C-alpha cells in the first residue's frame, strides 16, 4: 500500500460514485490520508465534514478475523432494514450466502487496506421488491496501521420494475470494485 497507489486509484473511484454524500465522505477520508501519508484513524474522522449525509453513514468494527460488529448506523440504513443494527454482530444479522459475501468483502477491505465501491440490487425486509444501492467502504486504521474499522456510505433507492426484471423475486446482485488505498 502506498500513497502513490491511492493517488492513481482515486480518480477512477470518484468517476464511478453516483451519490454526492459518498463523494464528500471520500474527499474527507482522502484529504486525511494524503495530508498525513497514512490511513485515517476513526478519531481523525470529523462528522461535521459530512453532517448532511450522516443518515447514510455506518461504521463497522472488526472484532476478530471472522467477527464484525456494527458500531454506528445512520437513519437511512435503519429505515431500509427496518431495525436498529448498531451493536449487532454481522453473523446475527446476515446468514447463508449473504453472510459469506459480506465477510469476504469486509475481510478484503481490512486485510488489503482497500477502498471498495459496490453497486447492486438486493431485497430488504422493508419492501416487496429489490432496491438498487450504492455502498462506499473505506478502511480506518489504528495507530499501528492495522485496519480495525470501516466507515461507509450506503444509499438505497427503489426502482422495482427494473430490479424485478434483473433479479427475479429473491436473488441479489452486486458489482464490486476495489481501489488500492
């Protein structure tokens, strides 16, 4: 991982982000990274820099190689999942293929210290059709440089006709890209 790698990855990532809030979070995170020449720490993040977008922000903590817990979850995410998930372990919220996919994705972000952008469709407990989403995930390191937290931005928006045609009734689709931090 090097700052030079990040500087070449950042423009590609920015060109793929659709939501303004995700762009603003990325700029805040990237500004710290580029100024300090290290991955940002959780304490470096200033929520006032993206206060308007906090309903879409989440933070997850890596407890062990196979355990993650939601530490912070914005209102937009709570409304779409139909419940508060801050303080909930990933394995208590997801199961089966979805848990496996989430673990693979989170382990990639933490182990490889990489930013990730996902676009896709998925079923949520609060609606009868799959919704489209964009999710940006950014690693946060501790003082030793080990990634223990991930901060992210997720925006769900429904387009039932298109999503239903692509997915059918119960499946999920995601396209993920990773950008070396």
